[in-house]
């Protein structure tokens, strides 16, 4: 592909920013910039720039398309996630630790609190943050406070 064709491709209806960034890297290389300088211009590391350049050399434009593997499969099945969602909707203000323990107890699946937050976000649910309690606070603290401000 010539520089002119590459420029046309960039200016065309290319909407994918990731591919556009990669095309700019290749364009800068065609213009004679070093890999290091081209990488700085598109704000990526030098090793990534070499990967993109090698993909371009091997497969052209198709080599620049991102290759997503889809990630690791979920430990919970779709049915289990639906069941979890129903359980969570029965009560408000779950903490991530409570949800983690629930998943472990009900489905025998261990997750980190971070992954629990990801799951809750995918359900479009929020989690409660634990409220710290001061062990020194007297049991009648509210009453004492009212008396202080009313007197």
C-alpha cells in the first residue's frame, strides 16, 4: 500500500480509533520516522510499535485490527448469574464482602472483591461501602449530642 493510499484510508470513514492510531504509526514510519519517534507521536511504547509494524508487514491492514480473545470464561453460568441477581434484588445495600460470601456459599465459587464489583456493575447494581464504627463511641452518643446542643 502506498503512502497516498494509506492517507486516503486514514481520512476515509475509519471510525475505529485503535486502528486509526495504528495506521498513523505506519504512516509515520513510511514518512521516515524511527520506530521510537513514531511511537511517541501516537503515544504508545516502542515494543508495541514494533508489534504493530510486524503485523502490518505480515498481514497489511488486516494485521492492524485488534485481536480480542474474549477473556477468561466466567466461573458462574448465565443461569447462576440470573439466580444471583434475583437474590441480590431481595435486599438493598450489599457490601462486596457480603456478595462474595454469598457467591461462595450458594455457588461454591470464589471471587475477589474486585471481581464482585465487576459483576455488580454488569448487573447495573451498586454496592454499599462499610461504615467504620469507632469502638470508643458510647452507646448513648446521639442523646449526649442532643443534650449538648439543646442546652
